[in-house]
C-alpha cells in the first residue's frame, strides 16, 4: 500500500483496505517520529552551542553563569531578546509564547496545518533565547517543532485532513519523548493536551512515533533519567495528608503563576514601544534579577536536581519560588518564545522543598525528606498550570524512574488540578487562547459554532411515540428504529418526555409478564434536557459535554412544548467540521 491510500477514504466494509491503511499510517508515524526526534536533537544541540558562545566555560549551565562577569550576566539575556524580537514580530508570530496553544488551534480549527517556516524559526529563536538565559522551557517549542514536522509531511504528501491531526500529534509526541527521554509522557501529552479527543484506533500510531523519538534520543544522549532523586519512601499513610496539602498549595501557586504571566503580557502590550523591542526589555529585567538570583536563568534543571537531593534551604527555596515565577512571567509576558512546562517543574520542586522543610520542622523525624515533596511538587504544579494531571504524573514517573512516588504524586496532582478548576478554571494554554477569543471544549473551538443555529442543523424527521403506547408495542418499535431514542408526546402533541432502550432495560426481563395497562409514560424520562431552535451550536456543544448526552429534543421557537426536531452530537460535530472546512477554503488556506 502506498501513500496514495492516505489521501482517499477507504470504502466501508473492506477490511483489507482498512488494515493496509493502518499499516501505512504506522510506517508514516515512524518517519514522523524520526524526523521530529532529529529536530529535538538539533534543538538541544543549538541550545548547548549558544551556551558555549555566550557564557563562560563550565561543566553545567549554572557553573557557566557563575563564572560569567556580572555585566555580561546583565546584558546577555537582553541581547537574546533583541535578536529574537524582530524575528518573532515580522516573520513568525506563531513563535511567540509557549507554542502549545498554536498547535491546539491548528488541530481544532486550522485543518492541522502549520506553516513550514515555523519548524526552523521556532527552533532558532527559542534555542537562542534559552542559550542566552531566558527563563522558559524547551518543551513548548519542541511540541511546535514536532507538530510542524508532522503537519509539513502531511501537506507534502497531500494526506486527507482528518489524518493530518494524527500526523501533527505524532510529531508533538515524538518531540516531547526525544526531549525528556519519556515515551509514555510524550504520548499522553499529545493525547491529553494537544488532541483532547481522539479515536482509540489512532493511539497506537502516536505511541509508535513517541517510541521512535525516544529511541533516537537514547542513541545520541544515552539512557538515563533526566533528574536524579533520592529513593522515595512512604513510611506512613498519614503522610498522604501532607501531600494533599502540597497539592492544594500547588494549585494556588499555579493560579498565581498563570495570572502573572498574562498580567505582565497585558502590561507589556500597554507599553507604547515597537513589539520587536519588548523581548529585549524583558531580557534586561531578567538579567537584573540574575545579578541577585542567578538560578532563575535558563531551564533550571540544575536547581531542580539540587532540590531533589535535598540541597536547598527553606529561605533559598522561597526566594527561588518567587524569583522563577517572576522571571518566567517576564520572559513570556514580554513576547519571548518558550514553554512553561520546565518552569513549572522548577517552581514545583522548590515549592515542594519549602513544604517538606516546613513539615520537618513541625514533625521532626527521619521519615520525611524534602526531596520527596520536591518530586510530588513538580508534578502538582505542572498539573495545575496545564490542567493535565495524567501527563504530569507520567512525566514525573518517567523522568525519575521511581514507582513508589505514584500514590502521593497522584494525590498532589489531582488536588492541584481541582483547585485550579474550581478557583480559576483555565490552564496556561487555555488562557492564551481565550485572550485571542478561542474557547476550546473537548478539542473543538466553540467560537466557530457561535454563528450557527440549531434550527439549521437539527433533524426534522424524528420518531415520536404517544404516552399511552403499550410497552410491548414500544419494544417492537425500538427494535425497528435506526436510532434508539424516541420523543414522547402527550395527547396535545407536546413534549412529555423521552424514552430509550436504557429506560426499557429495567423491565425487559419481565416484559411478557407485564400488565397490558403499563405504557410508555410509566418508564419514560420526564425531566428532559432541551434546546430551542434559535439557540446556537456553541450552547448545544456545552450542553452535550456538561450533561454527557447524545440526543436532545429541539423545541420550536416561541412554542412551549412543541417539538420541531432533534439534535444529536454527531449532527453537531458534522456541522463543526463543515464550518471549519468552509472557513479554510474561503480564506485560501490548504
């Protein structure tokens, strides 16, 4: 089977065609994984090259910064911003910020296409910024680079639109996997954060691409955990209460972190200066901070490892907590390119250290260690800023290779996520999209649906049954119907309820013994969720997602109880796909 098969939809019922398509897609996923892995390796190599060019000699980046004169420490981040600013402003606006939101938008409303130049400019700009000490992460750019590789290949071979999102996700997963040497975390990141909603049959392709990227990384960089931590021990289940408290604190810190990032973004937008020079201003402010707290420069993995080995004091941990949050917010808010995943790991590590040292002072003993809380804190803050707890849990597990941390880590991550969901409601990625007027629900930009009305897409040829229909007749009618839901009408022809196989299931075993007087009204659902014909599809999507239903009666406008049609979730998603495709064709995009 050739790549031509990825451009045409296989005929239904032809099992051989579907199997051949699956094999071809797997091979294509391997190619994407290889190329995305090469991109990740080149990206990391560029960062190391810029470290070598701009900073003094040293074994680690922290040692290089410490050996660099103070005036260079002040100016180098500003120089990076001065070079990166014009590139981002004039040639690649998509490179601004974390990068992950742009990939999400491409999946939801862009037919999974990313401009080819993003692959190169995003890699160059972010590696330069990281090389000059910007307090950002490398995972966001890697996701965008990997996704761009997958998207570019899909466009090059003219793969049909519904498979482009898979190619994009494969590239993103492979990029994350190659960067962190974590294939499981890479796969889950692509599914939980990028796609949010995916067919089960496509999961294997994402995993294959992620494994390919990880294998390539291990060939060049070796097989070892990114972070070194002391062996985790949970002596008593009472200690879980401390990890619960850590998760709650991490949720609050995550809210402050995200709010400060976009608060400073608003502040920088209000500065009446050209956009291209603002990253240099942010770099100068970062360099000023680095004179007092040099640990805020760069990705910060040296500090994370110090936290994981218990080498930080309580006062230093608190200073680094506040310093890193401010430093990263300055960089992203000023318009630099870079992610928030790695800074979240840093913030979580020092927050966990502070909580652990505080707990040791209250409950002195040998069972508690600050590095244990640093591990859990890393996952908790990542979970809070991204609202992706499964990704956070698996990332920490793979980065440290410590299975014993799973139970406290799960508790901290889930509690952090709940705090952010209830008190704030959005991740850092969602916040950036909302500021652009994009509201993502289960992998769909609901703003696209705002102009579409229910009455234009509802089914008018629905099946209805009367309240007094005997159950045996209802059973026979349900067996004949193609859709297992009926609208129930009263004697006046108005909506009385809905009935389905689920309602009938309760009495089905005794159907032959039921009294003939028992009717549909006795088993139907009378508390019915409805839509109005004049409602827009954005409201309909929220309703389907919040209520977890697949079918809704639609009432005629201005007529209480009169059913004009029904709306199914499949109808809504079909309308969404048609709208996205139409907008893309009218805009002249591929």
